C-alpha cells in the first residue's frame, strides 16, 4: 500500500514540474508551414516568412478552450501592442484542429495574433509533445520560444503554468533589441 501511495505522490509531483524543452538558446528553430487562423480567418503560417518581419514569440499551448490556455491567450492578446513596439510578433501553436482554432482566435486571442495547428511531428521537432498516460490525442506542453530574426532560439520558457510566459518572453524580446 505504501508503494502505491509513494508512486501516486511521485506521479502527481511530476505533473506539477515545469516541462523541459530540448531546444536550447542558440539552436536553429525548425522551420514549418501549417494552417492557422487570425480573427477567424484561415491562412498559411510559415515561420521563415514570419521571421522576415522580425523576431517571433512562438508559444505552444495544450488545448484551446481550457482555463489556462484561455488565460494565456488573453494575456498575450493584451500584450500584443508591447510585442509589436519591441519589433516582434506572437504566434500561438496547438495540436488543435484549424476549425477549433478559428473560433479560439476570435474569442480568446481577440483577433490580435494568429494561432496555428501543430502536427505531432512538429511538436516533436520543438520537443513540446506532452506524453502522459491516458492521453487520447496529441497535445503540447506549455512552452514559449523567442526566435530571433536569424531563426535561432533566443529564449525558452517551459512551464505548465501560464502565469509568466508573457512577462518573460516580452523581456526576452526587449533584450534582443538591446543587443
């Protein structure tokens, strides 16, 4: 009985730990092309094309219309003017299907930044594939990357709590301008 309880405590504690992103600062971010939505309109998202405009905050979130992801999207939407002033743009990424993201882009992103659908292969490339017992579909963990204009990862914040992603990525983007 004690072993079962100990295993349950260890399992519960591991769910509370921050996720570990393998893409370290300085590595080249994998390029991708996928479908996304902005203010409910579907369009093609290509990282290399977006980087021509400046740094990109690429934030992965587990699932649209969940409390943490709703709060995080709202926080990013409210901070978009600050990101733009710092020369960066925000792109949200999830394993959700495009029709779900169309609705999410309007309701929780307030039409201020695109959200795009990430395939399981892309989630693995960015090392954000959430792998937990009992999961019935691919999901990402909550990891935010700041990708510099040269395509290299400049900053990573990986934590299942949505609380500090906006603050930390904005500080990292502002740090890019100071270089």
